[in-house]
C-alpha cells in the first residue's frame, strides 16, 4: 500500500518537470525567433550588390551584421543569396525605427575597421517625395556600392611599386623595433598642437579662390612628371642621401647634442614666433589686398613689355648721352617752375575739390522726374537735349529754320489765372494736371564767400506744382468757341 502511494506521488512530479522544461524551451525559442515562425511579420527588403565573391566567399558580411542609417542601428542582415550573374542579394530586416524606406534608398557595405573586416550595411532612407519601399522590395544595383579592398588598391600598382612598398613597410618595422615605437608614443603628447596647426595649414592650402587647389595639383603633377623624367639623377640623389645619412649615423653623438639644442630652441621659440606672427598681421592684410592686383599683373606686364622695350632702347649706352643732353634744358626749367607750383597747387586743390565733391556728383546723378524719368545721368541728358534741339530746328526747306511743338486737347475749356488788369488770363483746351519742376519760391542762395567744398549739394528731385486758379468755363463746341472768342475780344479791348 505504501509503494503504490509513493509511485502515485512521483508521476505528477515528473509531469511537472517536463512541463517546466518545455515551457522554458518555448520561451527561449520565441526569444531568439522574435515571435512565432509563420505568424510574425517582419519588414524586410533586399539589396542587390555587384560582387558575390566578396560577400559570400570572403564572408566579409554575414547574417547578423548590423544595418545602420546615419550611424544608428536600425536592423540586421537576415540572409545572403546569389543573384543573377556575379551579383549577390542581401536580405535586410529593418526595425520600425528605421522606417520608412523610400524607393530611392541606397545601401553601401562599409568596414568598421581601418584595415577591413567587421563590415556593416550603411543605408539612407531616401527622399520623402519618393514612394515607400514595400516589404520584400529590392534596392537595385545602381543604388548600392561595395567597399574597395586593400588588395584592390595594391593591384593598381606595378610589381616594382609593390616591391618598393613592401621594402618601405619592412624598414618602417625595423625603425619601430629599434626604439622608434617608444619615441612615437612619446610624440603623441605633442600631436594635438601639431595637428591644429596642420589643420590651419591645410585650410590655407585650399587657397582663396575656387580652383586654387586643383591648379596646385595640376602644377604638382607637372613637377612630379619632370622629376620622374630624371629617374637616373633621382637615383643618384637617393644614393648621396644614403651616404649623408650614414655619415650622420657615424656622428650620432654630435647629432644627438644638436637635436638637444634644437629641442631647447623649440621650447624658447614660441614666444618669439608669436611676436613675429603679430608683426606679420599687417603683412597678411597687405597680401590679401594685393592678391587681386597680382591676378591682373600678367596682363598689365604683357602690355608694358613693348613700352619697356622702347624705354630700354632710349636709355641704351649709345643713346643715353644724347637723351640726357636733350633733357637738361627741360629739367632746368622744371627746377625754376617748382617754387611756383607750391603757390599754384593750393589754388588748384580748392577747384579740384569742388569739382570732385560737387560738380561730378551732380553730373553723375539722375533727375527724379516721376514717370518721365529717363534713368540717365545728368551729363547724358544735357548732351541728348542739345541733340534734340538741333534736330528740331533743322532747315527742312527754303523757308528758313522751324521749330516743332506738340500739344494735347480735351473737351473742357479751361481758364487759368484771373482776368484783372495786372494779371494775364490764359486759356487751355483740356485741364492741366500741373507743371514740373515747380517754380522755386526764391532764387537759390549765392555765397561766393563760402568755400565750395562746404556748401550743400543741390537736390535733383523735380517737384510738381498744381496750376493756379484753374477753372472750367465751358465745353469745346460751338458755344465754347463763341465764349472763347468773346473773352479774347474783351481782352483786346
């Protein structure tokens, strides 16, 4: 009886253990699968890349590699398949934080390490105006890119260049083994200041104009081409430099003492260099100001070369004595004229100041005549007015000169002024809107006792004045003409 009871108690315990184990497995499985297979929907797109060898054979990027947008992880690589030809299709599972992706989104495979390895997919979401890329859509080959491997860079070089690069790396390793690595580590403390100055120098190296750097590179290409054409001389130079370096290594103690002195000089030099930098401030401003003139200098020099050639022939050894003999009377007369010029220049300076500060601004100014403004400077309007008067009074026939006038008419018969004994009454066919410029109330002030340079410049704004005592006295018809004739007859009496 006791054995049956014990067996009955063990069965629920085993069932409970199996149930707990199954539940634990289910939780772990769902945690890794991020949901129930077949029921959970993930937003996933595909990207086509050019090289399947780099993606599949080299396994430079594998499932689980991160997908980033602007440096933020937004998903991971869920699978890699071969595409048509040599291409590869990479499946990218994107989280909700990386959505939406548009049809013009791009994908680039980039290394996370300097010397390759540990790759990730760098994406851009595309422009908001493009339609959203649906789940399962493919980013085409034209919108993807793969990194350039170090081996691809080295394959560009010729075998001799690769051998030289191998020798350079080997010698650099030898230098680091001989205490160079410790010296390099000690130099890191001085790198911040050196690189800040290098940044300033690099910015200045870009130049002031848009194509200064490209022109510098083109000129450097010519220089390097010229150096490459002297390969044998360059080899002799390297040999001579090797001998010089060997001689210096033989005198390493003296060289070390010299470097210690140079180190002391560099410690005391910054104060003096700052003084030199502050002193060169005006020189820097002068160089910026003179740079446009230097840009125009070649054309000026090209134009001046013929004159310099003629001047050079004038001062030649066979002509200079005769030129000096011809100039001696002129130089003597200039010496006698010099005292008089001291009295003349103060008188002329007042006139030139008046012309420069008053006459020329008026002639260069523009008359504001409302809608009738021509927009031309005053001196041009004066010339055009003279031309117009000359053409309007030409002798068209044998009856002598004639002047043409133009006038307008209207329906209203208008009277201007008053019909008194002292004021002449005028008549017009059509109302007058006004006259411009308005007649000034008084003559402008004439002050010959005040210097011209201190007087106020005249205003070129043309003001409009309304007609005085204008009134409509009739219409232009038979009655109006009779009234006008009557008024004109009365005026004659």
